[in-house]
C-alpha cells in the first residue's frame, strides 16, 4: 500500500471555481492534482481536501491528502518543484507522511473563517475584502453574534437545496473587530454548512445597519428558515483561516496521536462520512 501524505497550502480563490473539481471551470484541486501528477511522473493523483470552498473564496490554511503511486516520495524535491510550477495564486507550505487512516476532512476538529470588509475603496483590497458603502454598528453586530454560540441548528443560514444531512454545528467563537476603516468577522466551529458564513455575515450586516434588531436576529436563528435570514455576503471577503487536527500542532505531526485519533471501526467511519458530506463555504 502506498503512503498517505498531507499537503498544506494557501490560495487566492479569485480566479477559481472553488476548491473541488468542476466540469465547467478551473478549480484549485484541478491545478494541484495536475502538477502533482507531473512532478511524480504518474498518470493521475487524486486528492481530498479539508473542505470545499466556493468560487471566489480564499484559504490561508488548507490541507489536502493523497496517496501517490510511488514507492518513496522525495518530500524536499516535491516541495521544491511545486514552488516552481504552481501559479502565483497557490502556495504549498508543508508536505509530510501520515498514518494510513488520517483524513484531512473527517479528522479536522475545528475550522475558522474570517470575513473581511472595508469602508474606503482601495485597489489593494478589492479581491480579498468586500467594500461597504455604509457604516455598520459593530457593537450591535457583536451582541447579535452571541446568539450563534447559544444555538446549534443553523438551517437559517444554509443554502436551500444544499443536501446536508444535518444542520447542527458547534459554533465556538463569533465576533467582529474593527481596525480603522477595516472590519473582520471571526467565526470558529467544528463544521460549517454550505454558504453558512456568508449568510451569517449578510444577516449580521442587517443588524449593523438597523434593518433588523438584535432580538430579531436571535429569532431568525431559532426559526431554522433560510428565507427569514438576510442575503449572503459577497465571496471575496471570505477566508478559510485555520484548520485544527488533534495530531498536528506547532511541533508538527504526532504519529501516536494520529493513530489514536484515526483508528475508527468501519461503522464509525461510515457514520462520519454520512454526517459530514455537506459542502462548506
């Protein structure tokens, strides 16, 4: 059996139709798989990502795994060559072998997103931050965001027809911060539903511009009805900022922790696959 590897990357999603392969548009996955196959001199490399970002969404911290059909992958040479052939909007940071059952998507225990906005037009922000031509009440938005931590069902913020098996998420942090003319919304959870963060941001913006009250935002969360929430915010402001695994820390990959974390029975793995096959942002 060939070894499994984790590859950590970052990408500017402006010119891509998201992470996952699509029939009618270029994706980050397509580019990564093409160049890995060329570098390793194999017909094809199949990758699995830690999430499935939508078109125009960026990732500062993204993991993928693959099992290359080579006996002994030269990590240093592979990283060197990736650095030379990948386009400027994709960067490869780290490549390392993992336990055979390690899985970039199902083993992630926490994910964090940031949503960036700005009040003053700037050519340097346009692809990575959303311009807002009206002022928002950040204090009200932060009060409303507390409802996200109190409740677990986020059907109100999931794209209609998303096909998810469950709309339950464990949101662990949700808050806005302001730095001069720029705003950033931070949100962390064990998982996210399709379009969830952008729908949350769009509805919180309605609070910030006094279209709805803090209490009405709480009611929207409880109603579990996407039609009651606000419009989704634009994609360019959204960044997948961090992925957490129980066996990866500042010291790198820990094989002992990995074996304990990824030794699922066939039943456990089947259940996990069924409950987490939703598309994220």
